[in-house]
């Protein structure tokens, strides 16, 4: 996303100093000695946030920072401008604001300012945060662990919101934010230190507690990391106080302290979400876990085991609304089925086994069905990678795997040879890339836009009717608020499945409308995170299939060589 990769990243850089104490949640008096391993972790994560690679994470900090600390001073116009910096979040907020769940009166909403007036300041803030978490949970390019944590953060927030809707001692939106941010440290670890995160998880399965395992690998726990980074970003104290371990006498204190009550609720919501979403937990173990939670912290809010399962149902209903509104695949196919199994008292392991057997039987007795044509919402069009791995075996690519592999392997070999030439010819490099893309993607249209001082142009690099119509023109700027601008701002691949969908057309530039291409993919080419070219491959028919992990690696390897070639020409 565009928000946070500049202002928020600079803010993170200013506050995230490795010498700061990493464990404020554990004691009122901060120790003077800082664990060396914790310093290294903080430094590495801070460096990652500086690069702007953490799509959706820096934005979370900026959103909460600006809207929590100065909520009473922020005008409707300022809030609208903050959310409106990113067309994806803008489109999603407006879409959600027109649903019955947020807008029961049915008032038509077309702008962020209207949404704020109709729905309210706090609800819009909570909705924007939910959408950032949804994007991290849905983006199949993200590691599996990061998507799981993003889904957990979203579910935790929704459950805390549901509890507070009943209990009424705090704003439900505040409860959502505190519970969801309790997972922020894990999101950072799975983004920037995934191998170490997996190592800590493995250690925790071998007998050590999870806190011991994470301190052994990172020098601090995920909760401590999240608290530290959010504290150095000057988030409100009311939120930071919910990002610490429960005091021993938390249950007694919750009766007299609103701060402790909110902390207990955030902890309860996260733990309930962990139980519900854990795929290898039997129903019997889930029920025992829910009973334990109800006996310990659920009673603070008058929630027995049945009431906690009911809260789970409310969160599932809200997730269904999100999935329906935004056509969310991961949530509708992976997250919500797990919640529904818990609510129904089914064992998810047995359910998956039965489903797998049924699929195998169906495959053995019939031809595989043809996948229906689908289209992406504006948000998905902007955030879904065309070459992204999934939890299940990836679908067969629309073009032959063999042809794809041969085209890009040949392209990589040719580029490697061109790098040995002196001087390196970028014209030859682009010609190899274009040829490989047209052959590998089996695309009718292909073009490469190259950066000039003020815009990206199409020169003599292209093939097909679209190229013939636009060659030599200045077409794209990084500041454009369309799918091209998104690809360049975020440095992310964009796959438009149905470019004729009216909801998508609004985010496609005029020079591509109407109907020049039915589907297309945009692939930014960069060096040192600075885009200098953009590859487009397009089809006259709608595409419905994604690409395999092997294909991902081949395309990225080729484009990485283009960045190397450009660096050599500059040197």
C-alpha cells in the first residue's frame, strides 16, 4: 500500500532504535541491560519496515497513530484524506459502507467523507484496520504463517468487538483494535524473520513453553516485540497497556480497572481465536480449552463455554459478510469453514479427511469440472498476485507448464549471457523479456513501459493490437490512482482476471478502455526497490487460473536479472 511506505516508514525509522529496552510489558521499571539477541531482532525488523516491503503493516501503525492520538482533533476531511491515500482501502471502505451491516438505513455512500458522516468516526477507523488485516490474510503471495496470523488478528478483533457489544463498558471499536494489535509482533516476525519464527514454533512443540522458545530464538516474545515497536511509534497508552502479559491478579483487578478489563478481553479473544483456528486440534481438546478460558477469563464478562462459542458464531457471521462483500477466497474457503466446524462441534481433522476422500472419489469417477470464469473486486485486483502459491495444490496454469518453463528458462539463459557483454544493452534485455513473456504466458499482447524523468513510456518494446495503438506515448505515472499506479507504488504483481467487470473498469486507465484486453498481468521491474520498467502481458479472453510455485520462481528470477542488468549499465 502507498500509506506508510513513506511517512510511516520514516516515523518507524525515527523511533525504532535498537538500543531501546525490548520488554516494557513485563515490568513497570525497565531493566538497564538489553538482551543482545533482542537488539538484533529489533534492528532487523526496523530495517525491514524501512524498506516498505511490509504491505499493510506500516499502514496499521500510521492509521492507529493518527486516529487514536488525535481523534478529537482530526476532522472528517483529514480522516478522509488519510484513508483516501490508497485507492484499494478507499474502494473497500466505500463498498462496506454501503452494506446493511454498516449502513442499515440504506443511504447511498460514494465518498469516504460521506461514509464517515453516515457510519461514524470510530467505526470507519475499525473498518479500515479490518481491511488491512483482510488484505494480509488474503494475499496468497504472503507466507502461510503470516496469513494465518492476519486471520487470527481479524478474528480476535471481531470477537472482542462482539463481547463489548454485549458488555458495554468500552467502545466496541476500541476493543477490536486492542485485540487485533495483540498479534502485531507475530505479523512482523512472519514478515521479516520467517525462518526464525518457524524455528521457534518447532522448539515450542518439543517441550518448552512458547515464550521460552521465542526468547531463545529472538531474545523476546512476539507480544514484547509488538509492544516495543508500537510504543516507539508513540501509539496511545490505552492501546499499549493491552499489549502485555496478564498480571497474576488480573481477574480481581478487572472488576475495578477498565484498563485491565480491556487487557483481559484482548487476551481472551486471541486465545479463543487460536483454539478455533488451530487446524490440528480435535473437537474434544477445543471444548476443554473453551471451558478453561470461560473459567479463567470468560467469567469477567459473564461468558460461560456456550457463550464463548456464541461469540465465535458472531465473528464468523461478520467474516461471512466481509467474504461476501469483497469476494474473499481465503476467508470463505479456509478460515470460516474452521470456525463453522468449531461452532457445530465437528472435529476439523475428521471433516478434512472426509472431504479429501469425497474429492478423490469424485475425481476417480468423473472428469474434472471446468472452473467457472470469475472476476476480482477492485481490492482483489489490486492486491492479488498473478503468480501466488496457495495452501492447496496450485491450479494448472492456463498455458502449458512445459511451454512456460521452456520460455522462461531460455529467457534466463539469454539474459545471463547478455550480462557478460560490455556494455550491457538494455534494449536486448527488454527484447528477451518481452519474447519470454509472450511465449510463456501465451499472451496475445505484450509491452514494456520504461521510465523517463516524469513518466513511463511505451517505445519500441511491444507486440499486439494494444501496442500498435499506443506506442510512443506517455502512459503511466507512479502517482496514478489506478491498477498501474498500485503496481508501481507497492512493487507488487497485479493480475486482472476480468477487465470488463464494471467494478474493475473504474480502476483501469482510459487508454486501455473499453475492452482492449479481457485479462492482463502487470509485473513491475525494479532495482533496489525503485521501479524502472513495467511489463504487461494480456489476453483477449478472461483468465481464471493462477500459476504454480515453480512458475513464480522462474518469472522472478528473470526480472531480477533485468534489475542486475540495469545496475551494470549505470555503473
